[in-house]
C-alpha cells in the first residue's frame, strides 16, 4: 500500500515518470500503469487462463472497451466529485450516459467477454468502489439508471480475487472527502 499524500522513495524510484500507482515488479523489471500491467500479466502468464480473447478482432474490441473505461469513466467520475452545481449535474449526466453505453455493450452477458471474467471486467471493476461516493456526493442511484452494471458488479465481487482486491467503498468515500478538503472543493 502507498500513502498517496507522502509518496515513498520506493514509489518515486519505481515510477519516476508518472509517480503514481500501481507499479508491478516482475523479475526485477518495472511495469507501470494499470492497463499496461494487465496486458503484461496476460502475456507473461498466457499458459494460465487468458484475460484477452485469442481472436484478433475480439481482442481489439476488448482493448477498445478497456480504453473507453479508462478515459470516459475515470474522467467523468472525477468531474462528478470535483465540481459543484450545474457542472456537477452535467458531469453526473455524462457519467450515467457512459455507463449506459457500457451497459449496452454488456447486454445479457455475464461479463464483458461473455461467460468468462476477462480484460474489460478487470479494468472496469475497480471503479465500482467509487460508485458509493459518487452517489452520496450527488444524491443519485446508479442502479436506477444502469441496473445491469450493478448486477455485473455484484457478479464480479463474488469472485474471491476481486473481493480481496477492491478497496472498501466507505474508505474510498472518506478518501474523496479528504481530497476535496485538501483541494478546497
């Protein structure tokens, strides 16, 4: 774990460019940035259950949706908690619209890749830990607009690996409140 207010020398040494987490150290080699780390894991341990589809088109689609999550969900989610008034309402509306796009892509599948938990699920599920904070700070319920996303998230957190890895939603909320205070929002 890393105290993001007081970044350790180790983190600054491990990721001197972005100075952010996560950083994967494998065979004394550093791999930085979430999406890149997940792709690296998939390639290095390809003899295990793979995260990306073997078909090039389906693999490209998975990368597209992972990129959508990284750019759209992160950016609009951040605007939901860093803005106020009309700007916050606009961010909330855009956030829900992005979730609806993902919900359409999910369709009636259990996971974004079909029956198997995979790449897009791994990229998207960490954002679920932030949903409680978004809802509390803006007084809305994601489930009312995007029930399939919430059902998907509940399926994901039934997986032991996911349940162990996700931060507690209340701690994320407290973290956001602390950030808002520090940033004067």
